[in-house]
């Protein structure tokens, strides 16, 4: 396989890769400047659609979830298709200051690495293939997905994959900050909203009545006594809490949002059972507790010996990088959970994801784009059964 990859690399014309990498970076800034909170990705989706149409992709459209689709046929049109995907949404509200800051070879801006550069690389791959008149061995779908973050619950990928599933042979998913990593597995995630309701009243006149806030924080403290196992790695986090109306009112309502994660679905189920047991034990005739599932990301994994993983790893090694096999929670969870091979790869290095000072490094972008091009083409050959 390594020799096949080397031959493919040597056959390709890389002389203007710096221009394509620069175009990728410029497109990244254009995408990043468009607000795209989860569930409000439509403006960014319209920009991506226009870019796909300009490149010359076929069957370009936006669906009712704000997913953007573009198609490129292959030498073997009846072969299974490869989906190349990257999510458009960010964790930031529409009124966030998106002004980028450039400091030498580093650019910081909200959402620039997660996942503006991922979407831009999706377009850069399509543009490179189109301009070089390269027909991949099997058909390719380029999909900019919506609703990947937070309570979006991978909604875009769920819809896109369900639509195309009978045709799909593999998925290459892009997360901008993961250069050097190959994610071959998706962790299981369950998200719960736990709400409390009580009679409430005046803080002085009705002191002693049950407070939704007092009870809920006491419940949270009990949940925090749970000690999940380190192997398989299992975690939980109370990420948001709210309630009450004024400082001098006994709260009638309160809620918190709980994120549960595990490397295995079985262990996640056990953790959720422990949480629900804590809730059940927290009984009070003057208090109503409600548990609602607000997110469910299924788990899945392919072995490191799978050809898709091997292709991703060998592509990195060919460029002098040391691959790291990893697992995470990405759009790839959906195909993996349904038995479809999928990996997640990156385009550059950076950090501070989900913070307003998130940053990327400019120099590695060429390596990331080269990896994406090679991986897509070599796995297309494998998918089509071509030497």
C-alpha cells in the first residue's frame, strides 16, 4: 500500500499547492466572518453553496437542515461513494465579535479552527481536483453539515447520512485543528436536562419552603459523588445551570444540563442509570424533578488495521508526520455507529477550541491539504477496487 501511495503522490502535480493552500486560508477567513450558531447556519451554508457552484460541482443544494451538498462523479460511477464532510456551525452566538487577530504565522478568531478551516479545506479539495481535471476512482460527495455542536446533536450528519447511506462506502470527516491525528472511533455521548419545580415564595415570609434551586444544587452535589471508571474512560460534566427569578424569591424552577461520555455504550448506560438513581432517591412531596434526554451521540469504531485508517496513517507518514490514533465525538460518530467506515482528520495545528481566542497556525495548512487530497484519492482507488 505504501508503494501505491508513493506512486499516486508522484503522479500528482503539486507545483501550485502553495496557491491552493493560500486560497484555503483566504476562504477560511471568509467563512469564519459569517456567524453560524448551531441551528442558524443558513447564511454560511449559502456562501458554501455559491463556492461549490463556482468550483463546478454537480447536484449542489441546501437541504432543510442547512446541509450543503456537492457531487463529483468517479471513473467507476457504480462504485460505493465517499463522503467528505465538515461541519459549518460554531459554539458562538450571532453577536460574538468575530474579528480575527493575525500575529506572525498564527491567526486567532472565534471558530476559525473549529471548524471554518475544515469547511474551507472541503472546498479546497474540490477545487484542486476540478482545476487539475482529476477524476477520482469513485464518486465523491462534498457535504458541509449543520448542527454538529452542542444541542445540535449531529443533526446535520444524521440527516445527510440517512439520505445517502445506501450508496456510501466510507466517510472522511474534517476537523480543522486535528492535523497529525486520525480518529477511528466515536465516543458515546448522552446529554440530559434535569429540571426542578417547587411552590416557591418570598425569601423572608416563606423561609423554609422548598426551593427549586436549593434542591437542584443539592442533587448536583450528589451526582458529583459518582466516580466513573478510568477504563473505559467515562466522564460527566454539568455545563449549564439556571433558575429562579429574583434574589429575594424562593425559586419555583431551576435546571441544569448534564453531559455524559464514555468510550463504550454499555458504560455510558451504567453512568446514566447511576444519575437517574440519584434523581429517584431525591424525593420530596413538594418538589417535581424531570429528566429529559436532549442529546444522544452513538458510539462506533473501526480497527486500526482497517484500510481507511491505514491510508490516513500512511499519508501522514509520507509527509514526515507521526500519526496519533485517537477517538472523539464528531460527525463521524453517525456512520461509525451504523457500521460504515469513517475517520476524522485535521488540516492544521492550533488550540483553544470553543474559546474566543481559538487559533490556527498558517504554515501547516499545506501539509493538511496535501494529506486530504492523497487520502481521498488513495481510498477512492481502494473503494473502486482499482490498483
